[in-house]
């Protein structure tokens, strides 16, 4: 995804201006009356100060406005190209796939602490649009695809905040299909999670499902397949993950025959570990396995940070792709800060790397609010331009910033406590109402429909009115 008819003006690889033939802010014009798109989502937010230094922990009050600004910019960008459907609208960038779902993860965490309700309203509208469901229904292999369940985190977040049972039902059905395969006793030639990115997409969702439902089968199934993946992709002596098993072959080696360790791939793993551990009980038998790998990766990642505060796309050979890259770097800043905040990493040893990385990331916030220098979708290191952007980079950036804010607080316990419940006023304010049918035209017809809906609500059986479901007699 590139800026249309625009050119990034940069100095030493850092963006300093955006020349746009249509709109100097970089926001393309969009019709505000498109069904499903709210005017507030399209407004160009006011840019706060995005300059941070590596030698000082920034105040929470300085970080939060930047996160809100970047999130609003991403929402505006995702909303600008609507595709009309008879059911209302679909949006070309507001998807249920992993690209957008990674943004939703960060945005949902931001919505916990932000007083701006637009982010939560946007997330709710997205979940409602997809009816809390998933892609990949036509083939068993697709039903097991980790990428397709990444959006499950959004549904879990909304369920945790609102406890509306239907929100979690499609996810539980999908995970119930997955768990027997993940828990299979026999070893198979092929892995279900055969690429390291998958360790960000599915394991946190499975672990959280156990925490939300009290059923340990999801966590146990996750543990089985995670260990299978690690047995093939984790390289102990290098303390990093290969992207997939192809990178063991000679034709997938880097310069001089070096193994290729993809930055974003390892960022996926570290970020996924953090999110998985948030839901893993302290008493879980295999917990030390995960904290051990997390600490080993953290020590190696800190060693590989470059002078500018970022990491290069090929961790093992920074000179092969010397340009700045933010998507992997944002995950590393997030994971290292998270490790400090949760007592897994030593503050004195790792906080300097976090602050250096955070300051560097903010030098790549483009004039339109998106995170630049983000490697495009792919499976290995490639050249990256200053104006390359992607929702996954924004999501990782939001997670990183939230953890930087928390560096002011005490060490946080694991697993994390339940998310605070929304009151009815918040739920109402952040749940967009369905678009009226196209046949409802004029005030009289609108009034008639509202009367019909009131009658429907009054006449329909409401299980919530009972303390427990009615049970038939045998």
C-alpha cells in the first residue's frame, strides 16, 4: 500500500515531509455518507509532538496522544476506499485477515486506556460487520490456518468487556474444530503452524480462550503445537527462529551461507509469546519453557539493535538490507518493554534498548500519521522504502507505546487480570446502529419501522429476563 500521487521527502532515510497532489495531509477524500463509515473516522487528526529521546523515559501524558493520533490516522486510511455491498458496505482495508487483525490487537489495547471512544466504536463496527466470524470455511486446511483466527483477539476483547455470549460463539466453534488437530498424539510430516508468524496469530487466542471460558483444552492444544513448531524452527545456538523450514536449505541462506533470521518473523514470535503468557496460569506445567525462550530471544535481540535504535530486516546480516524497518522493530520494542513491565527482563539491562527503539520508531511516523518504513507483506527480508506502510506495523507500534507508558508503574503480575467490564452507557455509545434497509425512505416510514421494532422487542422471548435458562422436564 503506497500513498496515491504523493512523494515522501526524507533526510538520511527519515521522512520529513509528504508532498501530495490531492491533499497535503495524505488523507484521500471519501464520501462521508457511505454506509458503515462514520465521519469521525475520516477526519485528519491534529498531530501531537512525536519527538522522543533515548535518554529519558517519556511521560505517559506525552505518549498517549501520539498513540491516539496514529490509531486515528490508521482508521482513516483503512476507511478511505469503501466497497458497496447490498448488506451495507465493506471496506478494502478493513478486513478480517491477519494484516488488519494485527492492528485491531493494538487498537483494542489502546481502547482500554483512551478516553476517545472512536477507536472502540470502530472496532465494534468491524466485528459487527463480520458478525464475529472468520474466513476459511470451505476447506479443513483453511479452518486450521492461524492467520484466519488472529481476529479472534478482537472478539475476545469485546466479549471480555461486555459478556455478550454470541460474540464468542463463532470463535469457540472454530477453536473446537482446531483443538483435536493441534492435540494430535501422532507426529506428522507437516506442521499446522509451519511458519513462525503463526505463533503470533493463533496461540494467544487459544490461551485467552482458556482464560475466558475456564476450559484448559485450548491452552493444552496450543502448547502441543507450539512445541512442535519450536522443535523445527527454533535455533538454540542463535537464540532466534527461522521463518519456516525452507530456510534450512542452502538456497535460502544469506550472504556467505549465513542463516537468514527475518526481523518481523522473530518479532511475531516475541510479540506472540508476550500475549500468550498474559493468559497462561502461573501454575501451568510448561510455563518455564515459554519464559525461557522469551528471555533467550530478548538477550539476542538486544544485542542486534542497530545504532539508530531500529533492527534490520535480516537480523543476521544487517548490511544486506541496511535501510530502516519498523514492523519488526516495533514488535521488539513492545516485547522488550513488556518483559521489563512483567518482571521477566531486568529493567537496567533492557530499558535503554526500549527507549532507544521507541525514539527511533517515532522518527518514522509519516506526516499523515501512518508508520513508515514498514516492510510489505512477505516471508523474508526485502528492501523497504520510507513510505511503505501496513496496519500490522501500526498495531505493533501501539503495543510498544502502551508498554512504554507502563514503564512508569510497578511490575505487573502474570497472568494479567480480567479486563474491566463496560457499563451500559459505554456499550451503547460504542456500538454503531445497523443501517436502515434501503426500502425505509422518509420520516413516516422510519417511524413505522421503529414502532415495528418496539413491538418485536416486547413480544419476543428474552432469556436474559430469567435467572437461569428454562429446562424441560424429562
